[in-house]
């Protein structure tokens, strides 16, 4: 039987509740249970003028931005369109059916003004992290660290030689570039100066780390509690290894200071296995470094490598495979000479007489008169890390470290943050911090029960 034709009829009165039309298992309903923005207004109050027209509620703008990151909506124009149409988004943003949606330009004005002046997004991240800790999701025993390169909003073919670059006009990104020239996370991370710059985002580094083709990019650095894969800190740097390593150490100090998180194990890949980092973890912090040691002592020409020599701690010497000594000094000088070189290494040398008639010389130093061994002043920490590499706990940490990489994959594939929309170091910082906040909110929504 053919049913009657459906024709819209205007009613004189409507009774409609958005609350009843949002499913109980909707992601945003679960997220809302763990999101408390009651402090935002008081936090931002000093940054608002006491005169003028009333502003748009900052909590509304934060909720709309979180909708974009949680649901993978990258464009702020489209966020406004989706909030206008989607009942669940309206409910999450505390908007009724007839409430107007802010214009997309409002986000830019607030972000570049009071939001950045107050470091609001960092405050929001820490509020969400504090809730994760309160809910018991952060154990603090093992922290994993890693960095991921994200393409900047700059065309890779639109570049200029750094030696010839002069700004055509001073933009916000250009000002931020000048401000970060002495920052250890950006310009001062390495003495090597960039050869090319992007005219629209000079602070973005031209890197070929992705191996497909070179791009202008920034790095996002995550420090993650490996129990439930909660991000405990996030930092933005240039895509330079030393900058990423320094950021990791800063994050370990920061979470200890702010939240009292003091891990037993620090888990990372070989990029964090240099001697200085291992010494800092072992001697200064007392943390087990579950990190592969960055070691280039292995020779490829079939001659003896450093592991073939035995180090005698008591007598401060190396013993070669033929039983001869390698010493840091063989003569007494009137003026005491330091054993440690400028590169924080000690060089142990064999006697020329021992090497000259040695039967193993062709396997030890066939092209030099004597053999020498270079030993870092932090070799004790390196040896400790090498010993840990043979334990079952290290193998478990190596597998757990992949969880950090999965967070980056989620950020790029699900949340759509495979290319930045905002320019400059502050723009990258805003995007990475909001992304980490959204991931922690999704984690709580996934793992914790919500009331019916």
C-alpha cells in the first residue's frame, strides 16, 4: 500500500530538545564528561578590557576548536558550517537551535591576541592532563618519547637562498623567525645555518628527513606515559635531532616540576642515545635509559673495534687483544695537561714499541704507527645503557615505544594534521598542543566509563 505523501506543515509551537537528539554513545558526549572549562573565563579575564562591546564567550571558541581536532575538521570555516548544521556539535558547544555561530575570523583574532598572550592552549592541555592523572590513567613508571615531522604551510618549491633573503614585508611569521634565532629549539639548535628559507615561513626548516622529497617542516615532540598512552607533554621544535633531544629533556623536567611525575624508565629510539643524554638520565636524574646507544666505534674494515679491547677501571687503561696497555698519558709533564679533550673524550694510546713488532698489527692498526682508543667521559652511562639492552624489560620497552608512533599516525591520518594550517613557530605550537589535548580527551572517552 502506497503511503501518504509527506508534506512539511508549519506548526505554531515547537518543543525541541537538542539533548535528547544526541546519542548516549556519541564521542562528543563522552568527551564532554571529562572536559571542564570552568576556569577558562577567570584565567582569561586579565586579558580582556573592561570597556567596549561584550566579547564572544572564549569557552565557546575553545569547544568549537576542539570539535575540529577531535572530529578531524581542519578548516575553521568548515567548523563553523558544521556547528551550524550538526546537532551533536551544537550540543557540545552549548548552542541552542537559534543561537548564532561565531564567524571564522573570530578565531584568528583571538588566537593571535589574548589566547597566545595568556598561553591558553598550554593551560588547556595541562587541565586535561590533570584530569587524566586524577582518573588514574597515568602511572608514571615508563615515559616514551619521539618526534614526528609535519609539513609547514609553505610550498617546497617556493624557496630563496638564505644568504640572499631579505623580507619583502614583515609578517607575523617573519617576526617570530627573528625571535627564535637564539632559541635552542629553533635557530640555536645547531651551528649549521639553513641554506634556503621559505619567504612565507622563515622559521620552518627545509628538510629531507622524509626521504621522498625535501619539504619545509616543523617537529612535534611527544612525551607519553606508556601505561595507557597518555600524552604528558608536547613541544614544538625545528626538525633537527639536537633540538628534539633537548626538547625531550626539557619535557622530563617539566612534568616532574608541574605534576610530580618521576619515571623509572625513559624509552626512546637511537636519536636519544648520545653520551650526554644518557649521562643526564643516569647520573643527574637516576632514570633507566631504555635507549639504544648511539655508537660509531664499530669498524667496517675487519680490524679490531673498541669492544675487542678490555677497559680496566681501576688502572684507567685499555688492554689490547695482545695484552698490551693503552694509556691516556705516558710521560710526566711539568705543566699538567688535561686528559679530556674539547669534545669530552679521552684518548688512550698504545706505545709505539708495542705496536711496531706486534703480530696482530695487521688486524689492529695496519695504516698507522700506533693504535688509539677514544673514550667518552660519559662512557659509564653508555655501558649502563648497553647492559640494560640485554634485559627483558628493555625488549618490552622497545615494543611499547611503538605506541608513541601510533599517536603520530592517528594525528596525521585520523585528525588530518599531516600539514599545518598556521604559520610560524607559534602557529605550529598552537596546532600541536591542541592536537595533543584532543588525543588525551579521546583517550579518556575510550578508556573510562561515563554515567548513563
